[in-house]
C-alpha cells in the first residue's frame, strides 16, 4: 500500500468509464480522493497540502487537479504541486480486467470504550503519585 497507515480496507469505486473526467470524487469514508486520468485512475489521501482541506469536488483539467478551496494545482498523475510545495500522498489503485476500480482506504481506528479510555488515561496519573 502506498502512503497509507498500517491498516487499510479495499473499497470499490465503480468502473473507470463511470468516474467523472472533470472532477475528483471521494472514496470510502472520504479520506481518499479518486481522480480519473485519461484511461487510468489515480488516488490520493484527501488532504490538500495548503490547509489540509478536502480535495473532493476539485476540478480536473488539462492533466491537473485543482483544490476547490483556494485552487492550488497538482500535476497528474503524480499529484505534485505546481508551485513546488510537495506531492500529495498517493493511494494504491487497482483496476481489474473488467475495468472495476478499487482503492486502499485507511481503516478507521477501532472504537474505544469509555472504560478503556479511562484506564489509558488513569495509568499515567497513578504513576505520578
Ligand atoms: S486548502 Fe487547498 S488550496 Fe487552500
């Protein structure tokens, strides 16, 4: 997996030809954006390098993705910022023989019970006594 955390789940995003050519879309829980790039597809963590905002809905034109907030531009397929501020974190994309696209979406942290939370925060306090 490229650029993700330790755990990821594979999420289907439909067929290549069903993805819009003029804007990116969110995948899974919205932590990933999927961008059609010609006959191929690329995906990135959904965090603009400017202010960590969502890139979902950003326009894709002439091989570039524009952040919908303040229009920072990223070159496709690498996701490199045109002004030299770095590169978006890539996410693994798989396209099967039928053109079905799947992306690796970070698995959300498991829910923590209130008891576990209290125990985790009580131990350091006990040690200070
Ligand atoms: S948050 Fe993307 S350009 Fe400002």
